[in-house]
C-alpha cells in the first residue's frame, strides 16, 4: 500500500520537511527539550544494548497464534490475480492461499520488492521505478485477468494522513481506477480506510471512482474488522468489490466473521457461538498472564511522517491500551533476541518485528526485508492476510469456483 514518493523525506533549507502532506507539531520549547532528552536517553540505552552479550538463558516466547491456520490453503483453481500497491504482500498472500494464481505485483518500495521475492522467488515482482503503476499500459492484460486487487495508499483519506484526499500527491485511487478500466478483469478488490467511504469523501468517491466504474462494473462495498477473523488487533477497513457480471455480484456475499472478540463485549458475557475466540495480544504472543488481555490497538505504519521511526503507536488512547497490556509499542527490535537485550525503562515487553507481523496476521514464515522502520511500515500498511483470504474466497465463489 505504498506509493511513489510516499516515504521519501524531503527537507527544506532549515532542516524541516518540505513534504506537502506533513504538518509539524506545534511544540513549546519545554516540550521540545523533553522529547530531545528522551531521544538521547533512548539512544544511549540502545548503544549499550547493542554492545551487550545475549543472555545465556534467553528463550524466545512461543506465540500461541499461528496465523497460517486462519487461512487454510484451498486447492488451487488458479484464477489469475494481479496485485497493485502490493507492499508487504497481505493481499497477495491471502489470494494465494485462497487458490489464485499470482500474475505480478507492483510497488515502488525497494524493500517491498525484496520482501515479496524473498518469500516467493518465483513471483513476478516490479519494484522501485519499475513498480510505479503510473507508467504502465494495462490494456496488454485484457482477457488475462480474473481479479485485480490492491490497497491504494490510505494516507490521503486517513486522519493520520491529514485527509487531504484529492489534493494529496499520494492519492493513487485514480491509478487503481485506470488499471481496472484498461485491463478489464472479471472482478476487482480495492481496500482502504473506512473514512474513504464516509461523508467527507462521498462526493469525490462517487464522481471520480464509483461513477466511472459503474459503467462497466457492478460494485458493492462493505467494512471488515480484523478481530472478526482471528487477528488480535483493532483494525477496520472498507472494501470495494466489483464484477463485470451482475450475476456474479448476486452470488457474492461479503465474508461472515469466523471469530468472536469477547474483549470488546460490554455488559453480560455474550452467549457462546460456534465461532472461535480471537486471542488477546498477550495470549497470541505467548506472554505471561497478568490478569489483563485484549486486542492490540491499530498498528501504525512507520512510513507515515517525515522521519524514520520504530514506533507503532497510533494515538494517545492507544498508548494507554498498550500500557495496560504491559507492552511497549516504541522502539520495536529487529529480532526477539535483540528485544530481550534491550529492556524497557518500565519493564514492559518489547516487541520484535516478528511479533508485530503476527499481530497483523502474517505467519511466522513470512519474513520482511529492509531496515526495521521499513519492515514495520510494510506490515502496518498491509491488508491483514486472513481478511484478504476470506475476501478472496468469497470472490472465487462468485466467479463460479
């Protein structure tokens, strides 16, 4: 879910960022001094941790959640699927496990290309300049695609991205539209933040996306939540699914929840259902029982903003939730052994990249490449694979397989 120039840091002559989508925080001198001192303290601790030897008795925690079990492989029907804005491969992986044949992936991030090829060496992957969808003539794929799927960058429509919509240079929704209309797949799947389907962007959405699509496609939209599919995270997304055949749309049913999240219940305990219970964060990661557990706050993409960061913290309320879970959302480590060498000041559990990937629904064998902030950015920008998998299965059923 990345975009040309979306993660490039652009600095003006005074050392600040000139990226058009960034607005600097209005901080007092006192606040700036506080953050500067905290950053210095963190850097000093990090350097000391890097020089330390791993503890001889270090044993990595054993997660109780295996996201691969949320996506049991379907016998391949090999309907061809093309991926745009592929990022770390959430949609790609979900569609693969639902039986689709991978045609190609496109993303401008070099690290995203490395991630996809490292996990699937046989895939056709376009990255960096070659992954810029703006330069591709999709008409050459007419008659060859069953599904075109992608998550155009959400920052133009998200609160964290300032919601500039059409005025944001990162808005790639028009490119997704062009790809669909030029390649004319049997179906398409477009994912984004729920705000895109809200009242603020309703006029833009209908005039520049749904309107043009409706001339050739029958389109439906629906909202899904990650925790309804076994992913231990509060993450809501909107999906637009379109079919060239009205009969296919009639057969299509948005996926029903496979899990229940008791952590969100208010009042009396809900009646037991046939659905499995979504694990809380601590249980999913295999951490000790502290008497409190719950869903992870939404994992923030570390590619948002002008500076490299290894914090997945998304808001003040999220900070309180992480603190209650006794999990430290800042300074995610590359590996679990590195996290163990670098204890937090308050004694809370430090996350590793593999832990964050698990909380997003990626199996342990799906590895992310690039610097830590880049790996976390790919994870935070990805569609949770178990959701992608369920949507892919529903689409395949509508297409008659």
